[in-house]
C-alpha cells in the first residue's frame, strides 16, 4: 500500500489533464470534484476539485473534512482513510489522496439511515431516533455552518463491507473564510 500511496503523491496535482497524461483515469465525479485512479495504484484515489460551486452556491466541505481526518481531529470506522491533502485557497482548488472504496447495492438505503441519524441529532427532523452505530460518527459533523451532503453517491464500501461516508458535508457560503482563508 505504501508504494501505491507514494505513486499517487508523485503524480498528485490540480490538473485533471496532467493526471490523464500520467495514466490516471476518472472513476467518479461529484458537484465539486472528480476521482482518478491509476492501474499501478488501484487501491488509492486522487480526488481533484474546486472549493466552490457557482451552480450550487455552496462551498465543498470535503477538504476541511479530509484535513480533520488527516490531523486525527475526527475518527470513525465510517470515515475514509486520507493519506494526503493540499488545499490552495487562493486558487480555490484542492487535491486529496485517499483509500479507494467501492459502490455496492444498498447504498441508497444505507445513506438514508446515516442521513436520518444526522438529521435526528441536529434536530432538523423530530420523532426519529438516531441509529446507534452511526451516531458517534455523525455527532462529529454537527456544526451550524455545515449542510449535510449524505446521499447514496457519497456512501461507498470498504473490503470488509463497512459503509464509508466519503463526503458528508458542504459549507454554507457565508462561512467559507472560516475554513479556507
């Protein structure tokens, strides 16, 4: 695994075309970023993206989330393993090297359970109890500046069958500078 991580570190950059020229191919995309993998490093992903989406009028919370994971500020078996991240706030770009996870059937139901737990903890829905196994992980993401981004596209699985919430938050635009100054 160390060899694959080092391979990704040598090639990590903000340019999608440079990654493609170095043999990486895109395996996923979202509103803010795209994920790339190389055949020589199949267990590691380079995620390249923008901090802000004009279309959504939201700031991506993933770089902040990934930095907290890397620094050990938050941990959970339901969160991804992050190996490296670089945020260029001046240019509004980031790249992140992380473990590769896979899609699996049942993602929508699992994402709904995790999202419901998050909403129950924040009080944005009532009459619902949080699902115990996700409660501790979701409590770490409670902040009035965050908007939940938990949906089927952001819940993948590891090799052991554990659901991994890879990108759980967006940031309300007025708080952008609190995280990416």
